[in-house]
C-alpha cells in the first residue's frame, strides 16, 4: 500500500513566556493508505498533539507532515483551513454535536461548505446515516439519542465529505462497554469495507486491538510497536 501520511522528524515545542515546553521530539511515522492505526500512551505523552499536527489543527516547530503528497506544514492558515475541510474527518470523545440540530442536520453541516446541490446533500446524508445504522433516527435531536447513537451521528458527520483521513480522539472514551464495542465495530467496517484510513488516539488497550497497527508514545517519543 502507498504511504498516505508521512510524519518526518517532527518536533513540537510550546512556549510559555521564556519557558520552553517540549512535547514531541523528532517523531517519524508512516501510515499506509487504507490503514487503521491506534496511538497509545499515558496522559501527557503527546498523543493529542501529534493528532492535531496530522490533522492540520496545529503546526510543527520543525520537521514536515506530508499527507497525500501535500506538505501541510508549509501551508498558511487560510490554505490549511481549506485543506482540513476537504481532507480530514474528526471524531471526538464528547461527540460535539449541535443540540439545536437534528441528526440529519448535524451530518449535513460539513456539506453546506461544498458545491453539492440540496438533492446531492440529501442523498449523501441519508447514505451515511444508513451506513452507521441510524437512518430511522435522522429527525431526532442529540438529547433524544443515547451516547452511542450520538457518536454514530458524529462518525457519519466525519465521513460524509469522504475525507482522506478519519481522525479519532478517544472516540470510545465516554461510552459504556457495549456502546464502545458498537463504535469500534463501525470503525473497523469503515476501514475494511470502505477503505477509510483511520488514525485513532486511545488509552484503552481493548479499543486499540481494533486497529491493525498500534504505536506507543512515551514522553514525546515514539517507541517500537
């Protein structure tokens, strides 16, 4: 498989007044297209920082991040925002759904920034809600859904634009075991059946087992598999 995500000798240092806080040190990581990678490590190890760099939310102090041939570490803020909207799908621990919108409207939201017609948007939203098993809940509001159902809506919203990479930041961290299993099964299906490249941060060894590659971060350094 071709390499889709290349993290090349990346260092990230935050500055607080005159204090330098190193978070990542000389990280290199290749993720093949169609892979499902879990990033594990203790709190404060730099997992979320690395995820933010790969998704273009933050930029490295040094090194390069190349995704599908684009060196995103060289993009300015405006170009980065445009790139992110087209290439990255986010799934967060706490769903981040808008409570005043229905499941359908939450999923449709990213498509409002595209050139799709209303009919095309409707077809796309209904298709992904069917994939996540919520086509019978599309008119429900988040408060009318369980935690697991809300996370499935969040996953539908993340994949509706057909992103290059699906990013999960502790996507099962707020769920009970049964709901977590359903979400992990869904992520595995998106990876195997729909060939989605997934990078997931988790502290849960059981959740990590759903991935095909597991890498560990410790004190800002990537350790062996």
